[in-house]
């Protein structure tokens, strides 16, 4: 799944949200972004990602421990 999803990691909104997190949480954020994009595409035919919301979820503890 991950290799099929292309996220614009140079997007200002992506970078702003990612950079609001501690660096050790960036991998968990990236994984959540990729997964969210995949499932919005699968379920709605279009990938949409609210980067700030996903960063807030990561900040709140919504991440896999092995991502750290």
C-alpha cells in the first residue's frame, strides 16, 4: 500500500503540520498520512488529507509505538 501512495511531502501544509511535531514522531505522522490518503481514496474515490488534524492526532498519542 505505502509504495503506491504518493504524498506531496513538499506541500506547505504537510511540512507545517509535520514540523509542529517532535522529529521522533515524524515517521508515525508520515505513516498516518499515507494510510489516511489510501483509505479516503479507497472509500471516496479521492485522497484527501487534513495534515493539521493528523498532526493533532499524533500529538494526542494516536500512533504505533514501533513508529518511534
